[in-house]
C-alpha cells in the first residue's frame, strides 16, 4: 500500500510547535490492564509530582486533571484501552478527547474513531509512557514505509497511521515508532492500591 501525503513537508529535527500522531482506529480489541487502576501523579524532570493527576477506574475510565496558574483544570471523563503488542504493552485514548485536552485544533486527519497511542510499562508504583516518535513516523509515511498521512500547518505536524487493526499493530511493532528519549513519568499516589 502506498502512503498518502496530504501536504509535502520538509522536516527538520528541531521542528517547533505541536507534534502529534493518531491512529485511524483502535489497533486491537480494548483491554483493561488492572495494573493501571488507581491514582497516578505526573513526575516532572525535577522530580516534582502532581502537576497532572490521572485516576484509572477498574473499568478503565480515566479522570484527568492538571494544575494551572491558580487552579486545577478537570477534563471530561474518558476510557482508556490497553493491549499487548509483542513484548510490549500499549494504551490508547479517543482522539477527539486527546485533542481537546491538548487544546489543539482538529485537522482533516482528525477523523471519528481515531486514537492517540502510547507504549507503556508499569514497574511497582511507577508508570512510564512513551509517546510516538512523531518526526520518525512522518518520515516513514512520506517515504512510503508506513500507510498514513502527514500534514504540516504552520509549525504544527500531524500524522495519522492508517489501516485495519492488524496493519496498525504491525506498524506499531516496528522499531523506532515510540520515542524512548521523551518518556512521560507517573508515580502511584502513596497509599493508593
């Protein structure tokens, strides 16, 4: 299958602006990893916790709030889903919900049913999320290595991986699609089971 490139882009490694990657649809049947249940506090690079709080329910409902200037901003509840992917685990959330929480404008690539995906690992009371490597994925789409579309608007880069769930799982198992250099870290709230 050939990649569809909506807008030819010249990418540079120091690209500024918003970078995001969507999947056309969920890559697998939704599961719910019981290890994620509980209250998770974000951990920033300095070790400060709690700027973002994520509560995952037993049914994989996700309640997310984040610290802002003088208050906390709560986001609408959503459901996250998980699946095993080879030797790793992935989770995803609804694309429209994810875009709303990031306050990004929808593009032609933001279709109903699209999802944001992360690779993740849970070790004791630590949760690490690895986002997609947006620039690597955009290059792979443009080069025809992965089916999808890439769009650059001003300094924003949006990519979408296309295909049926099996094709998406195959694409996600490729080396280098998740950015190991930019993890998002959370720790379980003390005393939370």
